[in-house]
């Protein structure tokens, strides 16, 4: 399981350390050696690219990515997942697929969200290794080489660590760091700090991911949950190549909330223990009032203190009900058992496939 507190391997390291649970070096080396022996000499690499209203970025992405893959001499496919785009994205993807048989297009019936689109791409990818990547080129293609080197050393998951995020706003950097800090202290599943979905995933880890049925998906947490030997490769996050981010502050907040609720019951426990503390304070205060009346006579209660107590208790109750509601709402969605996404069609060389 990746751990944000453990060291990240530099790109030039010859003997990187695992970012999974601590093991003796000899045991880790035996594990890596066993995986190296199983690795195919000529693997198929699948790039999984979710897209939503990205008509401006498609050609830029292909122009930047394909030369890296071809120079590496790898067999590859690019699996675009069109997440219900309302612009000309689908048409341009189909044109690209017609020109290059290595490009496949998974077209969803509507917009299901990035996590669902990424899940669809993982389900439809055929590769021995998968690399989820954003189309905006903020995930640099020149990391493909270091990723594959680490994979050939025996690691099952190789993730990119954003060391520098100069193009992100200060508020986004601070909110991201707070989220990782809070998540890793509330959840038993730890995710590495400043790590997104950009990573290499071996087929055996992919098959485990495909067995996870939850509808409210937080892919960073799911990648960490599957475990296996993992290691990080640092990089500087560049500026977006074209278009604009589809995540505003409200969507980022809901995304973070989904992550915490999906992997932690701490908010429920916190509301329970908070209730116990307030009940204890109430009992102590009641004893104090009774004692004061018995000693000093009848006491006239203050309106201000009474109002504050009523409003405070009401607020705590509403917050507790809201926390329970977040969990019940997600349970409601899981119980209905609807599919995570619906595929309108899979297009290869502009021919729809069932």
C-alpha cells in the first residue's frame, strides 16, 4: 500500500525503495525478482484518457504523446473515454481513430463524471500495463520511460509525484495539501501526498481494480487500496496545454468529501464522541447549577446563556444528522446497484463494436 510518509525514488535511482508497507530488503527483492520474471518482453501499453469537452486538446495531446511511445518501441493503444461531451470532442476522436487503428474510443451515453469515465477506460483497456493520463498534458509524457523502467524492476504500480505545482493557484495548492493531510489521518488507507491518477498500473493490479463494485468511486483511494509494491517518480507539473479545467471549487469540495466518506468512518465516530462530551458537560453544568441553588438560594437563569445552549445543541444535532445523511445517501446509491457507467458504443477505426 502506498504511504505518503516514505521516500520517493528519484528518476535516476538505480535501486529504488518500495512505497508499500515496510518489508525487509531481501523479501522485497525476492518479490521484485519474481515479478520481473513474469513480465512480458514486449508488453502492450494502454493509455487511458477520459475526456469531457476537450476538442481543443485532442490533436495537441496526440502530437505530444505518440512520438514518446514510438521512440520507446512499445506496442500501444490509446483508449479515449468520451464522458458525454457536448462540443465537437467525439467527432474529432472518431476522426483520429479512423487515421490510426491504435486509437479506440469508448463513448459513454451521457456525462457520468471523471471517476466513472476512468473506470470505463480501465475496463476496456487491453494492455499488459495501463497508464491513466489527463489530456491537458499536465501529466508529462516524458515520464513514460521512468515508469516503465520501474515496472521492469518488478513494481506493480508506479505513480507520479507532483513536486512542483507552479501553475496551480495558491488556494488550490493549500487545499490539496490540507486534503491529503486530513485524508491520511482519517482513513486506514493512506494515499501518497501530491499524487493524482497519473501512474502506471500492472495488469494484475488492474484485475483487482475491476473487481471493486462501488458506485461512488474515489480512484486515488482505490489505487492505494489494492496494495502491491508501489513506488513514486517525482516530476514538475507543467501548465495546461489547452482549454480550461472542468473542476471548480464546489466540485473539488464534493470530490474531497466523496474521498473521505468512501474510505473513513471517522466523521461518524467524531459525532458520537462529540455527543458524549457535550452530554458530560451538560451533566456537570446541571450539578453545578443545583449546587449553587442549594448553597446560595434560588438562581434566575440568564436568557443569553439559555439561547446559546439551545442554538449550540441544535447546530450540533444538524451537523450530526448531515454526517449520517452523507453515509446514508451513498448507501442508498450502492443498494440500488445501478451500473457505474453506460457505454453508447466502442469505436475502432470508426466502426462501432458491441
